[in-house]
C-alpha cells in the first residue's frame, strides 16, 4: 500500500468512526474484565489489539516519514499501548509488573481523546494553559499556606496531656457533641498538614459550615481562644477567596486559551 492510499484511508470519516466504535467496545470489555477472567472477552480483546495494530501501521505508512510519525505525541501514545498489549502477563507471573501492565492497558480508553476533534481542542487548550495554571497554582498555594498557618495558630485544640482534669472533661464533652470531628478524625487544625487538607476540603464545599459550628462550640468551652466572630470571618473569607476568586482565575485561564485554540482551528479551516 502506498502512502497516498494509506493517507486517504486514515483521513476518511468512516475509518475514524470505525476506530471510535472499536475503542468504545474495548472500553466496555475492559470494564467486563474487571469482574473476572472470561475466555470469549479475552479472545475479542486479542482481535481488537490486531485492529489497533493495523491502524498504527496505516498511520505510519500515511506519515511523511519516520520523523513525521514520531513527532506526533498521539502516535507515540498509541504505539506504546499497542506494544504493551503484546507483552504476555505469564512472563511476569507473581510480579507487580502484571498489575502495572493491566493498569497501562486500561489507558486504551484514552484513545477516544485522539479520535474526537472537539476533545482534542480541549486538550490543546489545557496544554496551552499549563504555564498560566502553574502560576495560578503558586498564587493559590501562597494563600493556602498563609490561611493554614493562621488556622493552626487560632483553632488548634490543646494537647490532652497538657490539660487539667477539668479541661479534659470539657474536651470529652466536646467530643460527645461533635463525635464525627474530634473522635473519628484528627483535629482539623492540629498541624500544618492537617490544616492544608482541611482548607482544601472547604474549597470543595465539603461541610465547611459544620466545621465552623464545631469550632464555635470549642470556643464556648474555652478550648480555643478565637471568638465566634473571628471563626466566622476566617471561614467566610477563605471560602469566598478560594471558591469565588482563585478557582475563577483557573477557569478564566482555560477559557481564554480554549478561545485561542478555537480561533486557530477556524483560521486553519479558512486557509484550507
């Protein structure tokens, strides 16, 4: 088969739809295999592997040479999955490599990202957003770190070993009133690491108001020195800052680059 014929086949819409159908079927089979071994499914997976092999060979023939083929990251991704598919699990019997091979093969589902043009546009936008997202992440982490340190200073519960018998009774009463927070879980602001996780959890909207009520209860029992006003202000400011400002910076960067990618795609269509 010559290059021109291979290129026509690869670029034909029917070929793309057929590959999409095979990828979807493969994804379904991967899900079925998670329930246990099935000889029929295993045989069909071998057939699908043969289809993927034929596809990658066609793409190789259709390319303008070896350099052109391997300059496309998607081709390298597809070729890697195909090669891994031919590695027999028997040679790694009883090894952790078997699990690694199975996990990598699951990534065949991601081949849908290549075949769907709209999805490729989203990936292009995300790729272009990496640099701006990095600086947004730095900006976010600065505030996360700052609020975590403030939270530890204001809201950390005292160590039980340092409490007087009367204070231990108060802490026990607090644990009875809020068992889901102070018995089954660590102190939300007991250390810097736990505080960072707590603030990230609040960012997702996970029960942050309940955390505020629990800390007010702790304040009323005299276990933390922060007043209810300070507690309320702290949580509201963090939630507004993180959920409404910092996240919108990330969304704005992605949307901006998505629009740029759409404009570039439209410009290429007009030139063609």
